[in-house]
């Protein structure tokens, strides 16, 4: 058992605090942990309390890391889990963070799928490619099918592919060579055989 004698902000990072018990430095923690654990000068703490403080600090760090990832872009549930595991967080802690994010609707695979698909369509990617990417990101197939069906009900995929080809401004006097280049491009971008055939046909009619 000991008493907190000082809580001082660290010089290099004002959001980090040094905790002193009975005049001796014990650990450094984030400002949020100080608030979460209601730490203050004069409070009595024992070994059990210190373990709780350390656990809370680790949880806060893990949550901050996940929020940083989401700050760059929307992510799927699987993406968050993979990145956290790669960072070295234990599975139990990963699940706690995931619950924290879910409870606040900060991760939502339906919303992620909608945003991802819309973005990829604008960049000229086909339905097959988008579906494959979403599967790799761990999105449930039912969610993917539902979102893509809704999106493509208002999209002319052939026109999306045509717009992509037209941006290349390919000029060729040899139709077979042009067909090959167009077909290869659209296959890489994930368009179906039917879409590619329609695009090639339209190109040669112009």
C-alpha cells in the first residue's frame, strides 16, 4: 500500500504523466488513464490497483491506435483486427477494442463496403475486382452482394469501363492490337467478359 504523492506532466509530452508513490517514480501513463482511474495526489493504491492502472493504460493505447487507423480512412472489422495483431496486441485486448469501436459505431462493415465500392467505381474498377477486394478485407459475402446489387442498379458498368479506356487515349491502326490492350486493361480492373465484349464492340464502331 502506498500513497500518490505527485502526478506531473512530462516535459516532452504534456499528455503523458509521471506517477510518484511515496516520493518515488512508479510509472508513466496517458492523461486519459489518469482520468479514467480517478488518480489524484493523496490517493492510496496497492499492487492490485497498479495492475488495474497498467491494464487501463494498455487498453487506452490500443484504442488510440485503432482510432488513428480509422483517422486515415474507414476500415473493415477484419482490417482493424489484423493491424492490431500485427502491432502485437493480445487477442483479448483486440476484442475489447473492437467492442469499444462497435458500441460507438466507429466500425461498420456495411458503411465500409458502401464507401469502398463507391470509391473504386469512381476510379474505374469493375464489379469482380471490387467484390474480390472486399472479400480479402473480410466483409461478409451477404453484405457485399447487397451493397453491390444496390449500387449497380444505378450504374452502367459498360460506361464505367468505356470512360476508363477513353482516358488512355489509345490510337491504333491495328484493331486486333487495340482489342488486346483494351481487354487486358479491363480484365486487370476486374470487369466481366460480357462488359469487356460490349466495350470492345463499341470501340470498333466509333
